[in-house]
C-alpha cells in the first residue's frame, strides 16, 4: 500500500501469513515454517508483527546488496530507529550505510587483515589443541558449554586484550544483542530489561586504557592516532567485536558438532579426509540456519517507511 492507502502495483498479491518466526515454538522446529515462508511467495507479509519478509535466496541476496533501498542505519532488526530509541547507541559497522559504513568497515578490515590473522593463527590453534586434549581426558562432555563456548572464551577475549575479570558478561551481552533484533516480545523485553550490568561491563572494557597492548582492541584505538577514526568512534568499534565475535563462533562450532553427531556418515567421511573440515564446518552452519530470512517493519499504510 502507498501512504494514501491505494494498493501499489503488485502489492495486492503479497500473501499474508499468520506464522510467528520469533515465537519459542518456532525455534523448537523452524524448518517447516522456513519452508512455508519460502513457498508462500517471493515477498510475504506477517500480520503478527506488521512486517514484510523475504525468505528465498534471490530476494535475500537482492535486499542485502541494495543498501540504498534497504538501509541498515535505521536498524537491522524489527525496531525502526527513526521511530523508536535504540536500546544502545547504534553500531557503527552493522547499523550504518555507505559511505559511513565503508569508512568504519575499512578500519576493521585493516585491524583484522589476512596478515594479522596469520600472526594470531598459531595461538588460536594451540588453544584449540589444549581444549581438545582436556576434553579427551574427560571422555564425556557437553559440546556446547565445554567446547563451543569454552574454546572461543579461552582465546578470543585474550586476543582482544580484555582483562580476566568480568568475562562472564561476554556471552550474556551477545545474547542481548541478538535477542534485541527481534520483535517486542517477551524474549526481547526480558533481555533488554536485564542488560544493564552487561552493558556497563562492555562500555567500560571498550575504553582505551582498559585494553592490553598488542590486542585487537588496542589496534582499533591506534587507528585514532592515524586519523582514521575519532576517539569517540573507537570504543564503539571495539564493542562490535564484543557483540559479534563470540556468539557467532559459539553458534558455528555448536552447529558443526550438532550436525556431525546427527549425521555419522558425514562424521566418518571427515575422519577419513581432514581436508573436508572447512567445507564441513561451513555446511553445518548453513544447515542450522537454512535461510537468511529478512523482515522489515513498516506500517500497513506506508510500505516505503523503511526506505532511506
Ligand atoms: C551480527 O555490534 C555490532 O557491530 C554487530 C552486532 C551483531 C552482528 C554484527 C555486528 C550479525 C552478526
């Protein structure tokens, strides 16, 4: 619909679905709902949250590659920053459009360049070996807490240059970040309501004087001296690493182990040929989130509300 209430060309055919992909029952078995979202049409409308969504590869790809039409600066979750106050200052990397995004992205690309990755690779590999050896001694372990969470926690905060105290806030903080992308349901409201101590920890540890020399955090702050970013921007870019660096890794490793446990033939193939490891990991992560489904908030009367 246009702002005047007249149906725009083609909009009459957008199917309305009564599914809620943010409900706890959805998470228990998401695949049938993902399929319904894909099969209903290239664009769907969810009456529950008043959002348009796309669930097919072509449309998701088109949306993700057209920031002029589908902006990120008004938020990438269901909340529209133009209408609602964000729960935290917006991310300079995620919740930004070109050219602002291009500049901050260049800084992170430099700090996390292939050359730098080569330098830290051995340390990450040694920590992985250590974790596996400890688990082999135990014979039986919880793959989520003792591997998927424990491994990144044993090395990523050190690589960033975080002090030892307070690291228990990291996973809860990431959990708030991801739950806050959803609609204003119980999950989101509860997460934000309990976020104050986690936010306080993160805000404090992102400051320059808190980050150990040589770490990714200190490298980001060093970009202030190069004139690439301001002293106000640097802590927010460190915050991006704290927001998105841990949770994604935990979920990736967790998904990989979960998939290999459910598909023993694939596990055997991997054991026979370790060169399959990279593809096995990527495939497991894809399998656990079979589609990127995109939702955009808008009022019924203004389909263009989110276009910047
Ligand atoms: C998710 O804070 C951030 O910059 C940020 C938070 C979450 C992500 C990315 C960036 C999408 C992977």
